[in-house]
C-alpha cells in the first residue's frame, strides 16, 4: 500500500509506502487509540453523570441498578421460600418423632418432661383456616432452624435414654424364668407339701412336675449360663442354669442332656429331653427355681410370663386395629 502526501505551499509531494506488517501495526495502534478515547469519554461522561445525577444518565444508572437489585431479591426470596418449605417438612417429621417417642416412653415407663413434648414455636392444640400469610425473613428462618436443631438434640438424648431403658427391660425379661420348660404340658404335681409317691409319707415337693412322653423337648426358661450338668442320684440327669441376679433354674430326670457346663443358652433353647432318670416313677420334667439360694414356687414366674404374653398380644391387636381404622 502506498500513501502520497501533497504539500500545496511547497508544491511537492512525498510518497509513503506501507507494507503488510506496517499496516497491521497501524491498525492496532488506531484501535488502541479509539479504546483509550472511549474509556476516557465513559469515565468523563457516564461515571461523572451517574455520580452527579445528570438527568438522562442518572435515570439510566438507577434503572440498571434497580433491575439488578430486583433480580437479587427474587433469587434470595426463592431460596428463602424453598428453605421455609423444607423447614415445614422438618417440623412435620418432628411432630411424628415426638408422637413416636411418647408411645415408646410409655412402653419404657419413662415420663417425658413437660417441655419435651412441645414443638418449638408452636403451642399445643392450635389450628384454623389460613386467612393471610407473609414470607419469612432470614432472621426468622434462622431462629426457627436454631430452635428445631435444639429440639432435635433434646429428642435424640431422650431416645438414647429410652433405648437404654428398653434394652435393660429386654435383658431382664429374657433373664427371668417365665418360659414354660415343656410347652403344651400341664403341671402334674405342684410346689409344696404332698404325699411322696415312693414313700407314701408327707414331703416337701421343691418344684413343678411336667409329665410328658420320653424324648419331649425341655426348653430353657430364660437365658443364662449352664453351671451344672451332671447325674444326681435323686435328680438323675440334671441341668442348672444361672440367669444372673442370683436366679437359678434346675431341670431334672432328663433322658438326654444337650448342653454342657459353661454353655450360653438363650430363652426357649432346647437343652435336654424328658426322661425318668434318678428318683422318678415315670417320664416327666422336675423344674425348680432358686432365688438367692432359696427355693421359690415356679408357678409365680410362669404365671407372670403368661400374663406378659397375653398383654403383648392384646397390645398388638390394638395396634393393628388402630392402623386399620387410620387407613380407612
């Protein structure tokens, strides 16, 4: 490219030749100059007009700023509304958890504190038609979240206590000899004074006799540890189980013993088979209960187990009936 420069006064001309590289550099230099001029004008006119409140520029700046603020507020409000809905769901679940803990505490026998059953920010027994509502502010939402967090922490501590109490009750239940040692068999001879079948004289019968066919299952009346497994001249093949708290049960006259000393047994586990070994007139199980080395009437323990079983069945039927009514 060639540019000719004419000088009228001097009546001469000068030719300027631009190569491709020089042309590119000239274009870049011109662009930089234009950008600088534009930035200067923006700084001089627009920013100065915005600061000083020039009529047209000030209105334009306020319009742009207001639109930006509106967008931010809409975004924040949408997030707050979503958090408020989530908070409502959490509060509903908290109500369900409180109802469940009330029922569990009743089963565990632990009365709940008066403040533990109240949902934060809500008095009991409220309701009515929704006439008007307003969106929650960030401060209100944060306060309700803090209250819900505190209440959930208290409820978690309470459920831990209930779990411990129920576990203790479960262990105690399974460690008390309330399981019938020969299921389905009636007592042939009770605890107390009777006429001895071999001597014909009055003698103390120290347990319960369960007549049953030879080989019938003998079950552990409760969980525990086998402390004795031997043949006794009077009791024949005999097993003794220690259930803790100085409670021991004895199973005598077995034809076969299925456990050994030191074995851990669970409630209802098969430990022996009915027989007529030892001092016996026929196949039966002789069952004794010792508490602190004192003989007890096993009928009291077995009757307690029957009552507990009936109460549990009644509770289950009531729960099933309640769910059926609720599902209608």
